[in-house]
């Protein structure tokens, strides 16, 4: 009877906890949702570790919350992204995710652009994932899915 109870507890525990890569994908999606809901500047600071480093074309490296916030000061654009993939180091404390992004100017010009990004994440003492390095580069948009014959 104890073995059945123990097996049940193990199965419940493993089904409740997401796989580490799923946790990173969820953190990246929450980061993107925060950018959409509260703005790019707010999200980049909120999801950054205190020692985070941001790289962008024409600027960087920018280190820490204050410099990262300043990089977005006065910039009127929205940024949307979706992670494509993530992986976690065997140590369980470092991970990366990457995906496609699209920015849209909020000045009425209709200007848009696309990019690829990679974010390196570190698990925090409480278990949350915060990005420690974020790199974005101009790139073509995400290819359309191939049509089935």
C-alpha cells in the first residue's frame, strides 16, 4: 500500500512540474506578454536580472536595469515576439531561448521591422527565470509554414 501511495505522489509531482525548457519558454512568453501589456521598457527591466547585459544594433553592451531602461527612454515602438525554442544546461541554472520578433513604430509612420533574438536566462534563487543576456539582430520575417501537398 505504501508503494502505491509513494508511486502516486511521484507521478503527481512529475506531472505538476513543467520540464525546465518549458519553464524557460513560459518565462519568454510572459516577457513578451508584459511588453505588449505594459510596454517594452517596463518588460525589459522587469524580466532582466540585475546584472543583465543588453545588445542591440547601434547600442550596447548595456549593463544593468538603469542602462537598459535608459536605452528605451523616449522610443515609441511596440515589440512582439514568440520563442521558437529553448534549452537548459545540465546544471539546471542557465538556459537560452530564441525566436522571431516584429517591431512597429508608434509615431504614425507605419514603419515596421523584423528581427531574430536570443536570450540567455539564469534561474533565480526563488526558481524564477530572468534574462542575463539579450541579443537582437535585424532579420527577415519568420518563414510561412510549408503547405502540405
